């Protein structure tokens, strides 16, 4: 087993603890066999480094990727519930990465950190690399937390944060798609179970409000991590013209997705600028190569998507449900 964790691979920008790079000793080594054989060491390394990039292995296509997830997580991949972004199913519980316009960046985030339950481990598989850019940048959220102004952190620790989502009729992702059902009672039951307040709107739409913690402890190491969607879901993190357009149409509480402090108070713009700077300062990136598999500890590393040109097909799977 070769784990090149300290050297900087070509195309890597910035410095950071993520990710560790694993290469096979012999060409053509099957990833499933490799992960099965070295599972304990690799899981320990993942809990330390936050992410592992497995490069140069024989993956065996989407079926092999699915088997890899099962072998490494010990459980089948999860279904993608409470959707906030469009994805297509490739096969079973293997999805495309977000179907989002190629010219737009997707900001750093920890998958489903706005939910009561989130996946502990994420898997990305490069089926078809992009022509330019299109990386999945990573940021160690221990580093993000360490970079945050202590006063800003204290404010979030005292008040928590809140995400408000408005599923308007005829605008954005409809609630039926987000919740995978058109049964209102099922949505209400789903929300109640997950500490989400659900409110039906006169236009047939839905508003949901969830209050969550901003700082969590990693379940293995006990380290504190900045694990939330307060920055990602704030309208000011959208491309400027998109955010301005939305704010011209909607009041803050009616925005499709927006964040506040846990008590409903406005998060000042300068705080959001500061938080975005902390994420970006911790960000590292690499260029995708065909058959790369990236395993991410979702409670140690945030991920993003660069804009890109060319085909870019990245399969995604999520596993190991976890909660606070
Ligand atoms: Fe994501």
C-alpha cells in the first residue's frame, strides 16, 4: 500500500491536511480488493486526513464503485432525501454530482449539515473528467473553525443558526421533488421527526424552518468542527446577480433558501464575508483524472465544485447516517 500523504501532487494548489493520496503498488489493482484488505488503516487515515484520493486503481465502472462504497462503509449507499439540488440517479443509490450550470461555482459545504441526520462518508467517482477546471475543492473544517474570529464563533455557539426554505409554486425545486412525495401529511411527519417546522403557504407552497448547531464534535476524534450550512445557504453566497435578483423579488423570510441566527436574527454581511474567507483560505484542489475515487469524511472536510468546461461526469454516493 502506498499512501503519499505529505507530498504535493501535480495540480494541487494550496496547502492543507486534505486529502491523502493513495496509489496502488501494481497497475491494475482492483479498488474493491484494496479497500477491503486495508480497510482498518484507511479508515483511520480518513479520520485523520479528512479525505482520501484513490488514483490509479481499477474501479470497475459504476457497479464497482457501488461495491466499493458497500465494502468501505459496511452499509449500502443512502438515498438522497430532502433535496436541495438537482441530481440524477445513475444506478441504485449512485447519483450524478449536482446537475448545476457548468459556468457556476458551487461553494464549499458539508453534505446535508442542515439536516438532523447526514452522511458521515461521501464518495465521488470520476467517470469522465472535465476539459478544464471542474475540481471538487476540499476544506478541512477544523482549519475553517480555527480561522473564525472568536467573537463570530461565540455568537453562533450561543444562538445557533437557522435555515428557512420556501418552496414556492412554480419557482425552484418544488416540495414534491425535495421530499420525494406529493403527500402533505408525509411531509409534515417527515419534518416533525427531524425537528423541522413546516408551514403551508396560501399559494400551495411550503416554508420550512430548522434550527441547528453551528459547531459539532467529530464522532471519532472528538475534535470541534465548523459543520453547518449557514454560509452556503445564505443568499449572499450566490452569484451576485442571482442573489440581487432574488432579493428584488422576495423579502428575506420568503427567499427560496436563506439563513439567520437560530433565534431568527439577521447575520450581518461582514460576518458572511469573513466566513467565506475562512472557507476559501482552507481550500485545496486537484484536477480530476478518469477513475479517481475520492472518499470524504463529511464531518472533517467541506467540498465544493469549480466551474468547468467539457463533459465532466462525477458519480456520487453517500453512506453512514450520522447525527448530533
Ligand atoms: Fe455536495
